[in-house]
C-alpha cells in the first residue's frame, strides 16, 4: 500500500522540546547548590548523599505508577497535560523555597516535595514523544528533544552561576520561572492526539500488571531492553557521581577546573544528539545502540590507564559520542517493544530501571572505592563490566521494524 512520504515535523518537535528543557533546567541548579546549603547546615556527607538521591528513590515508584496512570487518564486536556498542571507548580513552589529555609528539617521537607512534584509530571511529559510521533520518527525526535534538554542544562549552569552573585535565591527563581514557562509552552501549543476510552478490563490493569506482562510474555524483548537500560545506567551513573573525585584525588585536578572537564561529555552529547537519531533511523536502533555500548566498554576499560588531564578529556569526548548513540535511541527502543497502547506505562518502566541504577551504581562503586583503599579507578572497571552486561542483554532483543505511519499534526 503506497503512502505519501511526509517531512519530519521539526517545529512540533522543538515545541515539545521546551518541556524537556524546563525539566533539565531544574536539576543542574539543584545539584550544584543544594549540597552546599546542606553542608552549611552541618549535615554529614553521608546524610547529604542520601538526601540528594531522594529523587531517584521516589522516581523508582512514582514515575512507573504515574506513567501507567496517565495512559488511562481521559480529560478534555488529554492524558498527559493534567499531570503537568499538577506536578510543575508543586515542584516550582518548593524549589524556590529551598534556598530561603535555614532549618535542616524544613529544607529536607522542601527537597522532598520538589522531587515529588517533578516525579508527578516527568513520565507523562516524556510519554508525549510516543504519543506524537510514529515509530520511524522517534529516534530523530528524541535527538532533537535531548538537544533541547541539554541546552536547558547548559543554560542553568551558566545563568545560575552568574545569578548566584545576587543571592542564593536568584538561581532558584530563574530555574522555577524557566520550568513554568517551558511547561506553559507545551500546554498551549502541543495538541495531544485523541484516544478512545479504554475498555474496563484494560483500565483495571496497573503498573504491576504491566511488569508481570513483561516477565510472562513469550517475547522477552521488553524484559531484555529494561535489563540493558539498568546495566548501562549502572555504569554511566557511577562514573557521573565519582568522576570529579577521581580527577581531584587521583589526577590532582582542581575541583573548579574538574567541573569544566566533566562538562565535556555533556557538550559532545549535545552535538551528536540529533545525528544519533538520524543514524538510528537509517541503520536501526538496536545496531546503533550496540555500537555505542561497544565503544563505551572499550573507553571505560581504557580508563584504568588514564594518567593525565588530556587523556581524561580525550576519553570524555569519545564517551559523549557513544553515549549519544545509546541514550537518544533507548526510549524509542522501549516503545518499539512495548507497543503503542502502553507508552506511558513503558515510559515509567524505563525510568524505574534507570533510577534503580542511579541509586545502586554510585553506592556500589562507593563501597568498592573504600574496600580498595580509596582507589577511584575501580569505577572504570565497574562501568566496563556493566556495559558488557548491557551488550549481552541487547543481543537478546528482537528489534521490530515499524511500519511507516504519518506524523500526527
């Protein structure tokens, strides 16, 4: 059956990308300043580390449930937008309260509800990628959206740093304003596709039912994709957490300069986000992800030999490229194996796997570092090992070749 070929809807993609940019503005400001505020209150590093992972603990449970619930939400606004209307104001309100508080209990309360507000709308916002784009456009769309999210993170770091001289509240006001403005753009200019009311038996299925379905399905591709996601985030998250310590205590790089060094991966990721989606559209998502996994495995293994700042920078440049091949195409791959009817549920499962890794990976590496007498190079061996496991899991996935479908307007 012939079908008219349509150009890629970049305008619609960039508008949706504003929502991701708004989400991405919050976390760099949060991660840069909140640990300092907590330390000034006299909290120990162990307690601060626990508090800074609250979002991951919440996301393990809230995002999968919210994602699946948004599949079943039926309102005049659509399925996803009501969750944005609830979650974004909660997150913004408690986010700006963090720098104004001085009591440890009060600031922890504000952090908890900031994290809860973000968890309420992130999965539904991300699920719009699956709602608005047919399978053959999702890698390219996710590349554009990741580009927008990366620009939001860079904007937060640069503007937030400049605003801090005007007081500790200023960066947080900027972040909250950007979040609300970005979500407003999505609410006003993104039109959700209409979906029929689901039958009662479908409405009765929840997140746990979706999880059971993955384990009991004859085609285990959905399970293997989630295992792969868990494994590659175990490696990536552990390096993200401990890389600055490696630079400071092993290579002797000044912490301020190390902040610039670690930004190299993010910068390269931005450059290759859109090309990674285009490459996967041409050669297939599974193949491109496997190339990224192989590249990171070799790079992380070579990290055991890094002995200078230039060598570390070279590793991080290449890592940004290979990480783009994986990260841009992973969520569309989840949708491929999950099916069109469960986009929200599988978005939640994606975040469940990634957040389990974000909690477990850094903590396991911390134990390894202590056991080996503060040898920070163990993080490279740990990351390489889990990248190998991710590759083995991806080899078990049967990639579905989606039939071409027109983009929704």
